[in-house]
């Protein structure tokens, strides 16, 4: 049996860190922000690699809701 590839070892370690950052952001960070956070922590990693690791774990950024106006400005009152 072959030893585990270096990239696979690195991916396994990185997967935990990516998931932790996603969790810290309460699920709001996607690949660009997770990548920026890793960069701030001194890790050199490609954004597409981060995106792949997030996708493999089924993690996605929570989207912002659309603005809903609740005031009816077309009423007859002054």
C-alpha cells in the first residue's frame, strides 16, 4: 500500500481549519472570505482550493436576504 500523498495530508489538515473559520463566521463566510482569513493567519493557499474543500464538506455561505419594503406609500392619508 502506498503512503498517503503530501497534498492529501495537507488537505485533511486544511479541511479542519476551513470548517472552523466557516463555523466562527456563523456560516456567513464563503471561499473568498475564508481564503482572506487564512491569508491573514499566515497560510498560503489558493482560493480555488478553499472553494473545493468547502464544497466537499457541503459548506456554503449564507446568503443575504433581499430588502422588503413594508410601507405602502400609495395610501390616501396625508
